[in-house]
C-alpha cells in the first residue's frame, strides 16, 4: 500500500503564529471559581462578547452544538432558580453521596441558589444533540457534549478575564507583554 501526503493550505494557516508567553498563563491563572455573585449591572455588550468568545470553541465537524440564552427578566430568573433548586435538592439528598456533600460544606454551598435572582444576567447553555438542515433532515452533531463543555470553559474564562482586567493589566506588566 502506498501512502500519499496531501498538502493544502487554508487562509488560517497563513496567519502568523503568536508564540505562547508567560503572560497568557498569568492572565488565565487569574480565573477563580466564584460562589458569590454581585448584583452590579453589566453592559449587555460584555455578555454578547463573552458568548461570542465561547462560540470560538472547537466542535466535532464544526457543528457548534450549543445554544446560549441570556435571561435578564427578574420573573424568569426566579422561575429558573426554583427549577434549579428543586433539582439541586434532589442532588444533595439522593444523588451526590455523603462524601461529596461533606466536601462541599467547606465551600458554603448547597441547593439554595440565591444568586440566580441577584445576578444581572443568567446565561443558559443548551446542548444540541442534532441540528436541522434546510431540507428538514437531521444533521448529526458529533462530540456534542464535550464540545459544549469546552465552550462553557471558554465562556467562564472570558467572563473571568473581563472581570479581572485591571488585575490582569498589573500582572501582565510584571509578567510580559500582552496585546
């Protein structure tokens, strides 16, 4: 059997490579798990931009199997809170197990999610197991769960980077340049 090497170039391949710098690590290392949410208003443009950033995540066959829904209405946020708290109470009492619940106590977290009423926006992320083609036929979304998970990670990182921008600028000046 003979092997042939296929070579092709895309527009993206011709872009200059930006080398990894310690500043990138320093910036991402500012990310923290936030358990208490501020009620301070956030410009909608910021939310739109972090969602746009999350949409850059890789996905199986570039199917982008995610849907982001932004909720700001207080009544809708409260209904979402009620649904989540009902599920979370079941998690804590039946699904998670004693060790997991015990480990969470030091983080002062439980099934009560008051921050869902307090946060200016909720970003709901939905996984699409398939898409619909213009013909009406189903389109397979490959690796939809892992693709959505990666997208959520990028979303959280983008939110944190935005939130820590001032601190990041100080760190980046010490650690190296970042444009």
